[in-house]
């Protein structure tokens, strides 16, 4: 395979550049990310269809990763119960070194080819579930070992990688290859690869939640009322959708029922 992620930067002597030159160069490289994702949309769409189908049938989704990509997947999964009101445990993350050690970034754990599958088994992984492996290089042993075991166990697995023809893509039933090219700082895959991963996680989770009925029109009607800002947003959503002109009345109804969707159900809307 060709390790494009490790190829030399297109820019030389970064230490001699001004702030303006550095930010212009980084921005120029970042412009390539959305175009790379566009090329991968057919496979990404296939992966999302599979995720939606598994979740509709009562299964779970597992992000499986290490390094920057794995940590970004944690952030994506953490947002979903609040934003969309889904129960915990539907979207999960298996991170090399453990999610509990997120801030410590134990990078050496990604070299353990058995740990990913062991962690998945601790979650009682089964063919009802779906796994999405995350690896910029496409070679991370933690991810590769687990995806091979998933295939042997009949568990659907996809992946998000940034090199073509990688071992992880070969092990995945639904590979998504997003080729963003050499990094601005050679090999620093937290940059373009990380940006691509974050954008893809947004696409996966947002599209999946919409397909599962957690959004109506363009509004998060199942959002959890965890603070004043979100409660205010939910009150205004309820006022608009239920035709309630009075803010105080709408807030009372909202707080009584706990979410916009439940309030609208009670109102027969």
C-alpha cells in the first residue's frame, strides 16, 4: 500500500515562514478536505445505510479507534444523548487505552492487536451490532485485529481510513477511504486527516439521528433540557411548532413534559 499520510509535506522550511504564510498554507490544505470527502460519499452513504438499519433493528454502533481519530469519535458520541435524546449505549466508543484515559493519550496502546477485540467482547458485541474502525494510516493494529475478528464472527464492520488499499480497508465490509494527501507538517495526521474524520463523524451521527426520527423539520425536538440556553431554544421550537404565542406558557408546558416532542404529543400536535 502507499502511505500517502506519511509522504513529505508540499511545503518546505516551515520554520522560516511568517504567521501569515503558515496560516495561508494550512488553510490551503484544509480546502482539500471537503473535496476528498465528496469523492468518498458513495461508500460513506453505504456505511450510514448499514448503521441506520442496525440501529432500527435494536443493534448498537461502536466507533473503534486510537489516536486523534479515536478521541474525536469520543466527542461525537458524547454529544448524541443530549442533542437527540437517545438512550446511552446506542452509540459507543472503544478507544485504545480506554475512554477513561482520553486526556492521557496513551498512544502505545494502539499497537496491541488483541486489545480492540477484547474490549468489544466486554461490550457483548454481536452480529446485531455494527463497528466503525478509525485509522488514518489504515494499519493500526488495535483496529485491524478487531476488524478481522469482527469478520470472523459475522459482525458488520466499516472503516474510515486515509490511505488507499490498506489492510484495515481490506478487513472491513464497508471501507471508506478519504485520501486527503500529505499533511502540512509531514505525518501530522491530526491535521487534514483529523479534520476529515470530524466532518465524517458529523455526517454519520447527524444523518443517522435524522433517519431514526430524532429531528423534525430542522429542529432538535428531542434535545435534553440540560441548561438555560438549550431550554430557551426548546421553548422557542415549541412555540413555533405548536403555535403557542406566549413564551411563559410554552416554557411551562415544556418543563412539564421534558422535551419538545413529548410536549407536542401531549398537545396532540
